[in-house]
């Protein structure tokens, strides 16, 4: 079912934003490689770094080319919209004729008439509901008149909700005033804070797996025993890492009456389905058996019957040290992923001392900095003294441990948290035929994805144990 020109423009704008992000991400990774070389005091980049930078420049140039093409496409779409609006304006305009104007007393005049049910006079819809009750129970003439007037206003001002159905006169029912439907409260969802912080890649066009070559046997180097003696040689070998493509999906069947006679019902349902798909994807990355972060990460135990922030912080550093020892120059732990309850507990802890070494630009007297104005699923919530950026994610389980009331805190390098997704995900299906006999419409939202944290052993670390029980405030 083709969408409107506004839908097309919106999809092009999303495509443009994705291209800008790809370009920015490539630039950021190039800078990270150069910063690492500068930090290590190296005058030249390694062969792998040179190759990676070449790939990144090519990807950035491609993204810039994509941006130019998408901007042209967007300009053409906006031009079409402008022409369509101009045509509509011409259709609404009228040309003067030679017909003599009627006398003043024969002209009907229409001024501005307020809606029957208004937000400023009846913000909670009490009058609307009372009129429905009076009309149904007592056949109240005045209530019937107000409801009839309201429906006529709906037909005039929001005709699109009536033209979608055939023969609406055969149906009984009322359309709720728009200002009341605007107050609906969508269901909460944990969404995908960690997934959005991962190193994201476009999903391959075909196939149900992603294959990665891992060097598992490296070459060697040793001191030469004597002049002209054979130098050290070890045959390199690799092992194929196969990452399966998975599908997160959800569906909902809605009656045609709800879609055709209600207001914005379909949009509300699709938004909720998208939120469920995002949440399922994120919780899979964190909790899935075998490959989820909780099962891949190497544990640093924190056992304490009376945990404190001052005691937890060295454990976080221990996890960061373990990750860097495993990865060396390949990646650096930069994220501390935790449940919101752990973040608020850490910010509640008081201390009279501060770390011996603090990260650049952090005050020395505090044990971290929170980002002002940040909120859930909005990116980095704060920075710890060691430079780890905090990501708050409530898909982290809180029923772990022997007491089944512990959570975990993950210390990971985002560059080694790989997530493949379709750039257009999530997708949706609107199918009318399967539920036609029930006057229903089937809505399905789905997303293909693949992920891995396993390119290097022990690169992912976590803090777990009795010290991470339900926090006391």
C-alpha cells in the first residue's frame, strides 16, 4: 500500500541521517586509531591500522557520496510536495465571475465557531462522557444534539478517519475528541541502550549467518641463534567464527472498527510493537544463552554483605584491567553497562576520599560525573574516574545469584561489541487478508540482526556477586 508524499520524505530523511552517522562514525574511528598511535609514541601506524584507515576513508567517502545522492532525492521529494500543495491551493481558489452579488440580507455568513468539546473547558472529557450516558440512558435531546454536532465537526475537520471506511453510515459509534486521545500513555519499555552503544554494521543482503575469520595461531619471532641460522617461523592459522542471523518480531491483530472508527489506533499499536522488538533485541544481546554478554564475559567477583561504592569501584577497575590485558592494542574497555538501580546507588554513595589517578577533565574531588539532563536510553549517563562511560540498561537481569536478587555490571570495549542490522529496521507488515473474515487487520513488526562479543577471548568482563544485591538507599 503506497504511502503519502510525507511518508516518503520522512523515510528519505531517516536514510539521510543514517548516512551522516556512518560518515561521522568512520571519522571517529580514524581519530581513535591515530590517537592510539600517538599515545603509544609510535611514529608510524601498523600494517593493520593502515589497512583499516584506508577502509574507513573509503567508507566515509562512500557515505559522503550517499549523502549527496540522498539530499538530491530529498530535494526532489520536497519539490513534488510543493507542487502538490500548489495544486491543492489552486483547487481551493475561485475565479471571479460576472454574476451579480446577492444583496446583504441574502448572504449567509460563517464566523469562527468553537468545538463542542474543548480542552480548555472540559480537559478530562467529563462532559463528553456525561452526554454519552444521558443520550444512552435517557435519550436526552440536548445531549444527542451535542454529540451529533461533535460528529459533524469530526467529519469536517478530520475527514480522513471517515473516508478510510466504506459506508460509514452503516456503523454506529462515536469518535473520541482528538485532545483526549493525545493524552494516551504508551506502555513503558526497556528499549535498547546497550545495542545502540555497540559497534554497528549493515547486515549482509543475503544469507542467515555472518562469518568472521579469527587468527588463532599467530606468527612468531625469536632471537637468532647465530649468523645465518634459521629465524623463528610459525605457520599462522585461523578459525572461522560463524554468527547466526536472528529475528526479533511481534504481532498484533486489530479490529477494523478500531482502525477505521478510532483515532491513531494503528500508529499507537505499531509504535508499541517497535518498542517491543527493540527491547527483545537488546535483551538478547545481554542475556541470551551461550552468546549473550552475561555468558561471554569473564567474571570479577564482588562478594560483600554490606557493599559500598568505594568497594565496588576497584572491582570495576579490575574488570577493565582484565579486558585490556586480553585485548592489548586491539581495543580498550570504554563502557560500564549497568542497571539503573546500580547507577543511582553509585551516585548515592558518599566518600571523603577520591582516586589517586583521575581521567582528564574530571574533577579530582568526585568519584565520577553525571551528564546533566541525560535520561534513560539517551546515551552516556556519566563518566567514572577511570574514563569509563556509563550506559544504563534495564534489560540487565536483576534475578541473578544464589539469592536471585543480584544484577551485573559489564565493562566492555564498544568497538568489540559487534551488531549487524538492516539499516531500515525495524520493518513492519500490514496484512488485511488473513483476518478478513474476522474484520481484522494483522500488524507485524520484525528486525533481522546478528551479534558477537567473541572475536577475542576474555575481552568482555563483568562484575558480579553478592555485592550487587538489590541496593539499599
